[in-house]
């Protein structure tokens, strides 16, 4: 039985769908600080299965220990965390409490319960402003904000734990690039609670007429069209990457570190054009000043995942946009 912490969230819910698709049983622990219980009802419609949900906080060691014991957990996929860079700058303690202390509490409870397999949500943000792309896993780790520091600290504690008990742990640190998209059913997707920080949900809301126009943060970067370049990965590809990592850990003890990306650089304006093709509606935009803290360009070298996990992405930018558009319209109908 797999424990999915943060399983009601954007990536967690899509990973639950992938687990169900591959016949792997799981339970969800979530405190709903950035998601809604209704996601799990829609997930049940997708999977055709009743879900076991425990509402609670990953920082509650007694609760986590009880869940591990009562549900016979054998492995954990740990999504529960906070992810807003700007908020982490304003309130770093909140990020260290959840992303670091929460991970310590979880791993301590796992060790006490004899559960020693965990897949962890890390982020390409640990690379900070990379020297160049594509980025390999052995690139310099130089995060530039408390959120990135919290992810690197959690990675470091996993490495120290593995070293302290050689061969006893099976730990995967998955560094996601830019997850976008939505489940093909249109029933689950990215559901920001207020004004979207990220590009894709904002573009979708402009296309839907909820927002007037997209502000393109910077048109003078040293990129092909002057706008920021990223490695956008479909959330369903990302979800399948987690199942592949879990299967790898079943056969390999130790510490695994893998980039999860497409290896394909895409600019803001390329994404805007792709969304217009997918939706059939214009996405008005205005090029404004750069956003502080943004880097010009980064994308993954996806070779480690291909070699070790036998996994690579299969959904392109057009499908990412088409799936988001279906979700956006479906979401609008439900409001
Ligand atoms: P999300 O906010 O949609 O999902 C996180 C889930 O965890 C939410 O359902 C939230 O309610 C829950 N949660 C948060 N704190 C909790 C706690 N203390 N106890 C229990 N549940 C808690 O975010 P997401 O986009 O699905 O990201 C999932 C993970 O992946 C996060 O750790 C994030 O840092 C990481 N990540 C996300 C991105 C991205 O761009 N979305 C990129 C790289 C890494
Ligand atoms: C993408 C591109 C912007 C919004 C963030 C976090 C990172 C990770 C993924 C958690 C950039 C441009 C954006 C807009 C724009 N999250 N943009 N107008 O900043 O690459 O990564 O999400 O781990 O930690 O930092 O993603 O979607 O915000 O930006 O022009 O309204 O789109 O400048 O070039 P980012 P993003």
C-alpha cells in the first residue's frame, strides 16, 4: 500500500490517477491547505475506485505513524509541501516548517514503522540560475530563494539518512522542471487558489476571458525570441515518472536523483502560440519588465531518467495546451 502525501494537489492527484491505472493501491494524506476535497471525488470518477483519504498534516508525527501502521504502508510518495517562491521569500519559516520539518517528521515515522521507500518531490529550482542547459543532475546546486533552499535541505537530509544506514533505504529525489497540463478527462488539473503565478494557468484564464491580457515578463533575454525559456512537462507524464521511480526503488536500494523534464526548451511566446492553436482563441499579451528572480532559460537533460527508469515524456506542448483548455472550460462550467 502506498501513502501519497499531498495527494489532493495538482501533481499528487494526477499521480494517484497513474497509480490506479497501473493497479497500485494507495491512500491519500492531505491537509487541504492548497487543494479541495472535491478533487478526490473527481479522481474517484476517473479511476472508478473509492479512495481512502486521511485529512491531516504531514507534520503530525503521531498521525503519520498511525496511518503507516493502520494502512500497512510499504512506500511513500511525498508531495505534501508549499511551492510559491514569492511567499517563501516573505515567510521562510513557513516553508522550512512544512518542506523540511515535515519531511523529517515523515521519515522519522517511516523509520520507526520499518517503511524505508520514499519518492520525494524535489524541483529544478535547486539548480538556481544554471550555467547552461540542458541541465544534468550533477550540475551545481545553488538555489536562490527559501523555497529552493527548503527543497535542497530535504534532498540533503535524504542523502545523510541513506549514508547513515547504507543499503537500508530506497529514496528517490525527483527534480521536476515546469509541470503543466491536465488529465485528459478534463476532471482534474491545476487549480490555483488566487491570481496564478505560473504561466500556463494565467494563459488559460486570458484565453477564457477571465483575465484581460498576459504580461510577458521580459522580451530582452538572450533567447531566440527574447522571452523566457523553460522545460514544460505534462503533469501526466510527470505522474507516470513517479510510478517508474517507485518500480525502480523496488529493485534498487540507495539514493536516486533524477531530472524529470522533456529536454525541449519552449519560450513564453511559443507557449502562447501553442495555446492559441489548441484553444482557437487569441491570447492577448503585452511585453513588460522582467520579473525579479527569473532566469533567462533552463531545460533538462532527461537522459538519466531514460537510462535508469526506462521513462521519458510522450505528450508535447500542443497536448499540454489542449488538455489545459479542456480543464479550463470544464472548471468554468463547474463554477
Ligand atoms: P499543490 O499545492 O497542488 O499540492 C500540494 C498538496 O500538499 C496540496 O494538496 C496541499 O493541500 C498539501 N499539503 C501542503 N502542506 C501539507 C501538509 N503540511 N500536510 C499535508 N498536506 C499538505 O502543489 P503541486 O504543484 O502538486 O506540487 C506538489 C509537490 O511538488 C510540492 O512539494 C512542490 O514543491 C513540488 N514541485 C512542484 C512544482 C510545480 O511547479 N507545481 C515544481 C517542482 C516541484
Ligand atoms: C515560466 C516562464 C516567466 C507568468 C516556477 C517556480 C519553480 C517551480 C516551477 C516549484 C518564465 C514567464 C510567467 C506570467 C510570464 N515551482 N511568465 N508571465 O518561474 O519557471 O518556475 O514554477 O517548484 O520553483 O519558480 O515558472 O510559470 O512562473 O514562469 O511571462 O504571468 O513564464 O517569466 O519565463 P518558473 P512560471
